[in-house]
C-alpha cells in the first residue's frame, strides 16, 4: 500500500496538496518534510509571506524557495524599508500585491526600484502610515502607474496646519490623472479631501470598480452620487460617517437618490453611520441593480417600510448587514424573513430588541444561511415561540456579548445548527462549561471555538468531542489545568490556543498541551502561573511546530534565548 501511494502520478499529489492548502496552509509544513518530492509540491502553494525584522536575513533563501509568491506583507521592521524593497525588486518574483501598512513614511527609492523591475505589481496598501501627503501620492503614481488597487486610508496627522503633510484634493487629482488603470481605492480617514476628489477619480479612472469612503467629513452625498453615476464599471461602494451635521449634506441628499438609476453594475452597497431616507432606499429598490451585498449598519432616519422595499426588490441578496438598527423587533424580522431565502450571511449585531425568536425564525426561514452574527442583542429572552427546525447549512455563529444568554438557549441553538464549525460566545456571563460541553456533544464538526471572558467556563466535561478543533480562544475565561488536560487528549489538530489572562492555568496544564498537540503553532500564555525562561525554551524544543508564543509584558527571554527560539522558527511577542 505504501509503495502504491508513493507512485501516484504527480497530478494526483497536486490535487491532494491543493486540498490541504484550501483547509489551512499550515497543514502542508509537516507534509513537506516527508521527502524532496513533497517539498517541491508544497513550495509553489505558498502565495503570501509576512516579513519582520527577524526574517529579513533569510529573505534571499525564502525568495529562492517560494517562487510563486503573489503577496508580501511588511510587518514590524526596524531597518531601512528602502533596502527591503530593493531586495524584493531584485528577487524576480511576479508579485501582485504589496502591503506596507503601519509604516512611518513612504519608501520612495524602494518604490522606484520596484516600479522599474516589477511590472506585475497591481496592488499597494499604505494604510495607517505615520506620514502621507500629496507628494507621496504623486511619487506612487510615477513609480507604479499601472496600479489597479490602492489603499491610502487613515494616515496619521502631524500637529501642524501646513497642507504639505496631508492628502488633499490636489494630490488626489494629480494622482488619478496618472493611475489610469485604477480599479479599487480606499481613501478612508483622509479628512481634508472633498467632493472634488471624487469627481477627479470618477472622471480620470474609467475602470474604477470599488471605492471605500469612510470617515471623510468633507464629502457629501452629492459627491458620492456623482462618483456612482459617472463610474460605469463601479461594482462596490462603501460609505461611512459622512458629514451628517452640515447643511451642505442635507442639501445634497436628493442627488444621491438619482445616481443609483445610472449605476447598472453595482453589486455591493454599504452604508454606515449615516442619515438614510426611505426615498433613497426606494430609489435603490427601483434601480434593478445586480445587488449581492447590502449593508445599512448604525444608520438613522429611515423606517421599516424603506428597508422592506429594498429586501423585497432584491430577494437574491447573499449578504445582509443590519447591525445597530434599534427599531428592529422579532416581529419585524418575522415579516422580513420571507425575503431572505437566498441570504447566506446576516449581521444583526447591536439590534438590542432581538431575542431567541429571531434566531429561530432565521434558521427556519432562511434555507441558504451559513453565518449568523447576533452579538450584543437580547438573546436569552424569547418574545414568542417558534418551532425548532434544524438548519444543516449554518456553520458559523457569532454570539458574543449576549449577557442574558444561558446554557439552555445555547443548547437550543446547537440543536438547530448541528453542523457548526465556528462558535463565538465570548463575554456571555451566563454560559458555563456544561453548556459548551453539551454543544460539542451535538456539534462534532466544531473547528473554531471562542469563550473569552466567560468566567463560568471552567471545564468542558470529560466526553466532549473536540477532535477537529483547530482554534481555541479562551482568554480571561475560567479554564484550569484539569480542562487543559482534557483538551490535550481530545484535540490532536489544535493549532492556535489563547490562554491570556487565565489565572487558573499553570505550567503544568500548558505542558500537557505542548506534549500532546503535535501541530500547535501559536500559544498565548500571558497570565500563566510559574512561567520562566527555561519553560519557554522547553516549549519550543519539545514542540517544533510552534511559530509564535505570546508572553506577558516585561517577560523577556533575553537576546541569547530569543536567538535560540528564532533558530527554531518561533517568534516571541510581549503584550
């Protein structure tokens, strides 16, 4: 049998490895160590690489090994970013995306070298830069004029009134004139741009497909409407927190109503923290768009009638976000549910009047539903009785922050969703270990479990089914060494374990996890009792799969120990 497996055609092994990567790329690492053939099969499957200060010396070897890299994310870096980009430019990789988010400033010379050697680069992310201004935008467009995606959101602002250290309309106008192939842009958090920037983008970038406009206080519905009606290829628009208190905002509201009649390709509309009128919702309903996702989170000034007009017109919606709508009740959701048969994901977070009744209505009426997000609602209460009908398609429940939810309600949710793979009940004070144990008995497909800040979760019982569990987040919960011993016996595939702030956990319990969970890659032991430097070294030596250990602030293994850990491929983080 072993010989026949080894002699399988390469094409068959490629299918197997591709399946492993689709589940989790981390599963490929141990497989790649079996033989040179498996190593050569797994190398091309790594498409993304995150670079930190510690990985920089290894980059030439990594670039030589992983020739199919498409995305590089630059993380915490203490050296010169220009030198790093120069190294990337000389690698001859065919990169498609580069993420430079959270850096101090733009590496101008490095970008110039990338532009001269790497024509395949189509996406650049410069989110949360320490300093970003009009000159930087011009240098980006000069270096990479073929960019298709650009993220310049939420730059930090120096305490000065000079426009030279900000992104303004002038910078957006000049940049858009050079980035003729731009398809997606995120300008969120650039507080000094106005409708002029939207006019420039929609006029100059004829291929524009996606635009994200969060927290830009000088933008108005008139400018957004111009961008929508004058961008023929626009498929996605996301708008949050326009300057709703200005008179200019109210005067331009009718303009956005009309614009949706011209937007023939829009499939994603996201509104957040805005005044939305019923007239606007009705105009979207009449526009007959190919809408797949609709979000209207934390918005005001519209009614159930306006919302109904949207949902009745677009009964083929796949994703729906109604979070923060205080007027929604269980009866409202009962009336709306007849329009939601094709919805696969629904978000009702912070809809404070919704109870268990809404949950059961959704699982009964929405046959396509796979994800329900009802965080900080009134789960645990029940407005009226609804038949419990099993929905085998629901695989993810995000129910954190429901203070009234108890074990009884949770067990009912598990009964109607027997194929759960992800469950998050963090910050639910009424949930105990017994309730979680009952859920795991009826839902044996759970792979991701979050019980953070659940003080009542101290044990999961002795016969819980955790064989497929890969991620367990239990920070600041009541779990103890006894519970960890049970996890160690029943979770052979555990990859990620968060025990931060668990004061009842000691080195004794962590040892059992490290010894038994052979694939463990990341563990947070912040708050673990009896922790010392020798134990950290033992963890890495005993479990070679470990790649990240989170330790308490001030707990430093020292330079020699840190080098030892890094040689084993494990990074130390203090938080």
